[in-house]
């Protein structure tokens, strides 16, 4: 690939016989031809044409602004719908989890809380110095 790039001749002036102003001269010639064609074939005078072009540009701008506003409104609406769907999914998940837990609990709620408290208490007794990372810091 690098060999192909090395062989590629990017010097345009070498093909034109060494005249570096060829592109610029051609651009000015095309500019003059375009201006001459516009003068000869213009359907109306310059002021009227400028009015028409200005009006069309304003129409395009207002259409673009309306499109942007519609797009922003649609994006807000979709984001709100996503939020509602997430909230609904969370509530359904919470309700399903609570229902399953209520149906599959081997013991009553107070019994389960007591057993959890005892288990957590034993875990804290086994841990050196209580829960790691919660030791009081010496005063500086």
C-alpha cells in the first residue's frame, strides 16, 4: 500500500507544463462565464431576484426551525415514554418479587427478621474489630 502511495504523482503542475496558475485562471474564467450567463438569461432584475431568493431562504429557515422543534418534541416524548416504561418495569418487578417471597417464605416475617438479626450479629462478632473500614479514625 505504501509503495502505491510513493508512486502516486501528486504534482498537478508537472502535467500542465509547469504553469502553477492554471487552476486559478480556469476558476476566474468560469466565474466570468457564469456572471455573463446570469446577465443574459436572468428572468428578472437583480432586486426582484434578491427578493425571491430571500423569501425562499426565509421559508426554508422557518421550515427547518419547525422541523427542529418537532424533532425536539418527539425526542422529549420518547424519553418520557422510556421513563414510564422503566418505572412500570421496576414496579412490576418489585410486586412480583414481593409476591414470590410471600408465597415461598418458610417462616413468618417476624421470625425471618429475628433470624436475620441473629445471623448478622454472629457475622459482626466473627469480623475482627467489627465491620472492616468502619473503625473510628484517630483525631488529627
